[in-house]
């Protein structure tokens, strides 16, 4: 009986974790460049003192769905959609290199280029800083950042720096951190891919399928209710056993 209760209790807990993953995906259905988290359940043997006779359910996040999201044309000069299998290099909160598909960039008052979340964008020589004042900024197909200084002729464009664009093709799948950024599982920095391209004036949207996530949430909810019923059944069995022991 305790095995039944143990499995049902752990299963209900893991169903709640699965619902949390689905809810997070739904919450980011409109987030630029967001990659949906995957989730799966498996059995795990409980180890400790005595024989390993108990097995519990465990929910885990094996990775993220890396398929491209839909492209939305914005016409904004600092919006970019990165090519297939490509990633934009940024600095995380610890100053380490990480990667994102979110291409809605912005420029600070000092000319430094950031993502919408305030992360410094990395170029060929480190964080990208544009010389001020400027009248126009644009990003070419190969990731080159070009500006027209204030007062310069209309046909004058100056190359400043090239975005660091990397490719995940042929390497181990990138791992998503709790901050939403992706990193190489081996901890190594990826090399610049000179063939990677971007589309200026466009953004890649989230690859979350809201219908699939809603169906998944409902499925987890039904499983949770079933686990609770099994816990109540285990309680009734225990009460019946106690009654029999009192009789005899």
C-alpha cells in the first residue's frame, strides 16, 4: 500500500512541475526569440538505507525546442532576425558570453548596444559601442553595424563593428539557463560564423504553440486529479486493513 501512496504522491508533485513548465511557455508565447521548454516524466529509483524497493516519478526538462519562430516585419533599424541555426552573442549578468535569438536591440545614451533585456551585445572586439553623435544606424545582412555621423553627407555610411553571430550547427545542442540565455554545454565559447546572416527590420517571434501548451496543461491537470484519487484510494485501503486488524 505504501508503494501506491509513494508513487501517487510523487506523481502529483511532478505533474505540478509539468504544469509550471507549460504555464511558463504560454506566458512567453509573445516573447521575441523565446524557445519553448520541453518536459518529460520518467521513473527514478529511490536510494537510501536498506534495499532500493521504491520507485518515484520525476519530471525533468530535457531541453528546449530550437525550431525557428515566425518572422515579424517591424521596419525598425535595430531589429534583426537571425538566420537558421544562428545565435547572437551577448554578455550575461556575470560578464560571460551567452547566446540568444532575440534581436530587438537598443542603443544607450553612451552609444553602447544592448538587447531589450539590457544585456550588452558582443561584436568582433567585445561589447559594441557606437561613436556619438550619429544620425542613422543600420545593420547589414552580414551583421555589419553601419552609421552615418551627425552632419555627414546623406550618402556617407561608416562601418563600425560586426555583430558576433555564431552557428550551433554541428555542435552539441546549446543548453538553456535559468536566465533564458543559451550556452555551450561544454562551457566553451563558440567561434564566429562568417556565413551567418541577419534580416534587418524584422524579429523572430516565439516558437511556442499555444494550443499544444494548453492541451499539455489540461493533460497534466487530469493526471494530477488521478494521482489525488489514488492517494484517497490508498487511504481507504489503509483504513480497511486497520479495521481487519482490530477485528482479529
